[in-house]
C-alpha cells in the first residue's frame, strides 16, 4: 500500500448542534451537541481511517484548544507529527435549525502562524517517504500565499503525488508556481482561478486548459447537485451526483478528497478513484454535523453507482 501524509495547517475543533429556531438578539438554545477534531487535513485523515486505510497526519497546534485537539486526535490511531505554535487552535460552530432544516456555519479565521513556526514542517516534508501528500484546508494567517506551492515542489522533487484542496490565494499561488498531481476546486474556485465566468457546461474545457498549461495532472471539479467532472490532458469525464437524503454539507469535500486519495493509494486507476470520491462525498451529506462519511455508506453507494 502506498503511504499517505495528510497536512492540516489550520485545524479546528468542530462543534455542531441542533436548535429549534435561530433568532437574532435572543438566546438560541441548542441540543444534541457533537464535537470532532476537524479542519481539512484532519478530516482527510479521519476519512482514510474510516475507510480502513492508514496515513500520517501533520498538523499545527497551540493554546488550550490545541491541547484539547490533541486529546481528541489520540483515538484516531495514526502517526502524528505535531508542531507547536503560539496562538490557539480555532473553534468552529455549526448549527442546524430544525424548523427550516437550514444549516448555519461559523468558521473563524484561526491563529496567526510565523514562518519560524512553519519552518519545521518543511523539514519533515523533506524527510518524508510518503507517496501521496494531501494538503487540504485554508492557510493560517501570517504564512506566505505560496506555502502549498513550496510543498508541491518538495513533493515533485521526491516523486510523491501532491493533492490539493484549498481556495483563494493559496489555490492561485500553488497552480501558478508549481505542478500538482490532483486539485479539487469547486465551480466558483475554478472560475476565480481562471478569471472568467464558468458554468457547468464549460467547466470541463476551462479545467482542461489549466491541466494543459502544466499546473496540474488532473482536476476534479465538484458541481454540487450536478455531480463532478474529472479532467485530464486528453479526457473530460462527467459523473452525475448520487441522490441521497441530505443532513449536512460539512466535510463532503474533505470526504471526496480522502476517498480519492485512499483509492489511488490502493492502486486503483484515477477514474475508479474519482467515482469512489463521489460516493464518499454523497455519504458525508447523509450524516449530521461534523460526523463525515461512514464506510458502509460509501461502499454501498459506490457499488450501486458503478459503471
């Protein structure tokens, strides 16, 4: 089995709960509280473990919330590379309003990280023997926008496959300055990078232009209820969404990336891994709050939608 390293530079403690109604000014009484270690890279590691895989986890941790995060990660059972920072880990909140079935998500920007605090992360990447390096989530405040690009360059030099799931400046800088194996933008993120209006009809062609520019080997564009598109230099493969009952959108993208990575690490070809990712993304929206996908649901949806 290929080795996977998941990177979480801006992790979070994710708290989710339910409320009968959300009203301004008044207290909103919540119930059914759940909490998980979260943030893109941590969610990726959680899903890989849930699917029966193994990976290593690299993350930044600081403050009293960092101590809590570390305790929450202990049962995960993966090899952890924890790097200390001064500022505390962020806490994110997700509330479902039961009267409307609407979901409210509150995601703070998180800690400020210095380049000195980040330097040991690059040392570990230089020493890593991972075959797949997954960078998922936002960059913390204070670090350079090309941080993921620098990581991708290390991965390329070490002949590892670099998989990216981020947005904004971090996405722009990485695709402009480095080459990644796989990147998973949403339609909006693809349009922002391309600097043009993109809809579901021309998304494949726009993504293929980026692939042919040398920025990525593959691009998986998620289209929400319209499914997703896998794009290579000479192929555009569109797969419809899997219809499932929706409870929460939290972690669907992370589940997609994690399942694709796990499938690739199991030596499955890219098209099969893509379909497995789509099944995991659909399975994630079937669970409440920050629970992410369940292995049994992923396998059942994958088998029911093969071919």
